[in-house]
C-alpha cells in the first residue's frame, strides 16, 4: 500500500455558514483561502484545508464525523487554548486532561455541534 503523508482536507456541511466562519476564523484562527460563491468557503491553517458548504438542512442524529483534531506543539498549549476558547464563549466540554499515553487534549463544541479536539 502506498504511504499517506497526512489528512490535508476536511469538508463539512453546515446550515449556518456565517456562524461556522466566525468560529473557525475568529476563534480557531483559520484564514480564508477561497470563497467561490456565497454557499462555499475554503479555509486554511498551516497546511490544512477546511471546506464549509452551506446546506438547507442536516439530517438529525449522529453524523459520520465524530470530531476534528487540531494538533498543538506542547501540552501547555492545550490549557492556553482552553482559556482562549472560554473567553470567546466556547468553553471546553470538560477541563483539559492528560491521557494514559501522555497526550493532553480538550474537546469543544462549535456551531451546529461540530466537535473540535485540541491535542498534543
């Protein structure tokens, strides 16, 4: 099997594109890469690409996406993110925690229940 270098692109369907943009750009620090029309927005962060596509409705119930994971350089940065998210009205679901393998992370819910994990 040929090797895969990384997961570079994730696309999300959202009902409220403006709220998703405010969260990913204003709170998580993504930047606009391309807006081909009023219903589609492509964002970047480092080498990653996140596409937001406006839809009329999303089927109720759990979707196929569990969460997005954003990697940080040091365990302490997870705690800095917790304070930042809380200050912007998105407190983590639970306080940051260190896992048995030494990883440290938190989970936060953005608009429309999109779960983002900040992890070292």
